[in-house]
């Protein structure tokens, strides 16, 4: 773009966002310049604040503004139950569902030896220390139902063998509101295997 | 999101970008926090610079850092030909094609009385002044081939009636590399009407 180095730099920087290529970055930059200068300035301030101010919670590893995040500091949450998730967006999904009222531990990833991500990188030692030290009675392994997620869950379960902790995994089955014709075979098999009496 | 006001504010601000909803904004925020803090800081600086520093070129109305944009200041461009486009992205597309070497005028929109956008709002008086004052011999009306774009082109042409200026419009036809089976009827009719001898 020959006409403005400032616009050039804005378009280039917007490409650091996931899923944003050259054309989308251009559209975003022009939109902000034409109709959204206020929004652009607010975004600049928010980015600066978040990039320098957001850290990891000392207790659950989730993003937080303070040493201990709001969820960990909340005294209403049951501390005997600990739910292990791979990412903050998984935690958000569970929070939005509104059913779970225990504590969390966010791995910020999953075991992936090929990418050099071992137990150390995702804080499994810290998780084990919490389980042993805080009197956790149930550990819900809510990692994703992918190969890496399953491996991570099994690794954690193995490390806790012999401890007096109930280890659970989320149920597999047909999504509520889903149509049988569109559910894959693995899920259907799981749903059959896990079938329940109607009265339940 | 209960866990961090800074992250909340970042997600909310990202939604000012076009085509970005709640989920995408969350994904972008988490991506920047997890893997792209450098990029996020660069984006914050670029946004701040562009939102406060980018203005309109006094000559062509395009975005510019200075009073006169680089394209208008470039002495190698022919000033006798003026190409009228609706937006900076149209100008960019023409520049990237590399064929045109004249000057531009960017309307930053099109006539749309229903939205309260008249000749005043898109700077048509300034365009006419330039055409009359700078010895423009050809005016290429490269507004989009939409109802509003056509109306804008016709309005400009009407206002210049009787002036000694050649007024042209970009040719309609089959896109290069396109397949006939996928070209719409209007375009095909235009292509037939505008057919040329093979030797041309």
C-alpha cells in the first residue's frame, strides 16, 4: 500500500490475529478508520492493558489480573472437587453451562511430546500437589475427547494411582437437541454402552 | 467471564472489528495472551498511531498521513487522467493490478439518499473543482457495478455535461480465467455486446 505507512503498519499488525489474512486485515483497518475510530482507540487501550497486566493465577493457572483469580478466591465454590480443563475457553464453556460449582485447574494445553510439551510445560506437578495438599476428593478430567486430551487424562490418572481420589471423565453420548442421523458412529456406540433406565 | 476484567475488556473491544462476534473475539484474545503478546503490543501501538494520525488527503480524499498523500504527490503519475473509486480498497485493487498510472479520487462511499448520503457527503463538488481546475482530459468512473455505484457514476457524468472531458466507465465482460458456465446472464450479455475482432 503506497498511500500511508500508518495504514500499512495497522494492516500488518492486524494479521497477528488468528484467522486474519491480508484481505481481512485491510477490511478491518478501513472499517476502523472510516467508521470506528472510537472502537479502535478503545481496542488499543484494552490491548495494552491486557498484554501487560494479565498473568497466570497461582492456584489454577488460568488468566488472571491478580495473584489468585476470582474463581479460586470465591469462597462459595466447593474446593473438594477439581475440574481439569485444557484451556480458558473450555473453562468458560463449563461456567456458562452453569452446572459445575467446584474449582478448576487449567492446563493451558495438553501433552504433546512431538511438540516438546511434557508434564512440566502444562503444570501437572502443580496439579498433583494441589490434589494431594488440598483434600480433593474428586478429580474431573475434562480434557478434550481427542487423542492428546485422552493421553493427558490417562497420564494424570496414572500419576494419581493409589491415592484416595475419585477420578472421573465427562460422559460421552448424543448431544442434547442433536439428530441421530448426524451423530458419528463412535459417539453412538458410546451412547449405547452408556444407556440408562428411563426413570433415571 | 468471571476471571479477569482485563480479559473481559479485551474481548469486548475486539468485537468492534467487522465480522468478529463473541466467540471469535474470545479466540483472538486467548490467542494473543497465550502465544502472541508481542503481536498484541505491536497492534496496540499501530492502532493508536493510525487512529490519531491518519487523515484524508486534501487532493484525493484517500487516507493519508500527510496533507497530500504519496500517490497525489508522486510526480510520475499522469495528472490528465483521473480515476474515481468508491473506497480505498478499490484503489488498492487497481494499484495492485499495475496497469493504471493516472491520479485518483476516492469518494469514500456512493450516493445513497435513503441513508442521507448526497453529493456533499462524498465530496463531488471537490471532484468537479479538480476536473475543471487541473486540466483533466479523461475521467474514469470506476464506481462499483451496483445500483448505487451506477447512479453515482451517472450523477457525476450529468454534472460534467458540456465540459470538454472524456468520461469513461470500466468494461464489463467475462473475468479472465472464469468459466462461461458460472458467469451470470447480465455479464454474458455485456460480453456479447462488447465483443471484439480476434486481432484486437
